[in-house]
C-alpha cells in the first residue's frame, strides 16, 4: 500500500517531464518546418531561359508618309518570359528592334500590345515549380504557397465573388504596377514611340503624380498609354464590359471611354469585348478619336474557330442582330469591331491585337487584324509572333 503511494508522485513527475519533452520536440519540429518553408518560399532560383525572339511582318498596309503609323505587336509569350521584368523586356525590345530595323518606327508611331500582357507580371520572380506546372490552377497554387503572407493579406481584402482568384490577382498589385510602368514606359522611351501597353488587372488603378498606383478596392482590367518620354498619357482606361467568365473577379467600369492626344492623332482604347458595343464608337467619335486600339485576348484550344457564344454575360445592344452560334468566334470579332467602318466609326484606322503563346494549359487563340478605309486586313497564321502595320 505504502509503496504504491510513494510511486504516484514519481509517476506524475515522469509524466510531466515526458509532456514537456514532447512539447519541446514538437515545438522544435514546428520551428524547423517553418524555417525550412520560409527558406523555400524565399528562394527564387533563376531557371534556364531560351525564347524565340523572331517576329514576322504579317500585314503592311499603305505607304510611308509623314503622318505616322499604327503598329500592332502580337507577341508569342510563355510563363518563362515572365520570370523577371528584364526577360520580358528583352523579348519585347527584340520585337521592337526588328520593327525599327524594317523602318516601321518613327516619332509618330503608335504601338499596340495585347490584353493582359501586363497582368501576367503577377508570376514574375517566382519559383521554378510555378513555371513548370502543367495547369494554370496548379501554377496559382504554387503562387500562393510561395507568398503566404501576401496571399493571406490579399484573401482577406478580396472583393470578388471568387475570393481565391481575386487574391491571386491582387496579392502582388504594388510590384505589378511598378514593373508595368517601368517596363512599358521604358520601352516607349527607349524606342521613342507612343505605346498602348495592352492591359493589366489591378485594384482601382490610377495615375498619381505621374505614377501608376493600385488602390484597395475592386479589380479592374485597365490599359495605360505611355508617351514617347515614357510618361503615362491621361488616366488608365478601365474595361467596361468584361466577359462573363471574368465577372466574378473583374469589376465592370462605369467610366466612359478616354481619348488621348498622340503625334499620330487622337487615340481611343477599347479593351477586349468593349470593342463590340456600337455606343463606344459613338462616344469616341464625339471626342474626335482618329485612331482606335483594341488590346484583346482569346484563350482555349481552337477557340477562334468555335461558335461565338454571344455577349457573354452582358445584354446585347439593340442595334446588333448577330446571334450566338451564327458565326465563329473569329468571325464575330471581325463583324462586331467597327473601327474605320463608316458611319459606325469615323476613325481613320484601328487595330485589334491578340496574345499568342501558351500559359500552361491555356493556348492563345486570337488572330490580330487591322481596319483602314472601311476594309479589314488579318493575320491568318496560327503560330508565331507577328507584326501588323498600317501607314496613316
């Protein structure tokens, strides 16, 4: 009886010691795991980079004069081109250098880049696992895992109905805005051209004191035009009619279309499906727009030749008789984009520029085209980087 009582405190002391030892073991294991994870997340090794810098002049309309030209750069891009802003600069600068060598750049040149060419800056400076992922979904998982604090903060402030995608686009908005201006403003200044820098998705973007700054509200798909000195011209043009598969994340802007002055004439920008709305051309005409740039994108295997799905979540304008399924996606873009088609648009010329290449399981499917004197001229090739030029 006495020996049992004597053993009880010893047993309790042993249990307390074992608990402390176990707690210490798990604490050390947790610290080691967190330290290893932090070191892994912070490590950004530069992977091997090899990219095709060639570009072909696919469409060249008109004759050189002193009024300038509208030049569309349809790049062929891949995730590895975005490993750093320097790599993306190298590729786009190579395209522009070839344009310059062919006599296509001058002080009155307006260069147009495709939709979302700036949005993919969200994957800049990431780990090799992201670039090697087989799908966009897996790549975004790596993006969040590699930036846990940024992702958590973005998820808490997300405003779209799809909080996950909202957070992915929002989490690096400050660095994206800074890189976007440095890269595309730098290219405009380097080649002394006016540059329509495609588009970028940012929360409530605005130009303040000459700098592109993100806000803290809803996400907007926006385009900035940079002048020959590399400075932004006016405020960002926000997309007014995002397609339905973006509406859970990207807010439709209520602002009207902007027109900026360039050496080649007054320029308006319609992002993507904003170019399908006749009323937008009327508003551009009222502001004296002579040129219209349409940064655009169509993703998906064979999507350009598949049946058109209609206005994709927005009401169809009363003046448009085209019905979903009547024509292909590509044919619909040609029919609905009314640049330089009097009386729908009084612009001298315009251009719709699409992104080529492949982002994991999403291939670019659009084919760029330009409009001049009531006629359209298209790039019919399915692969490779292309330039489209129209002399004004």
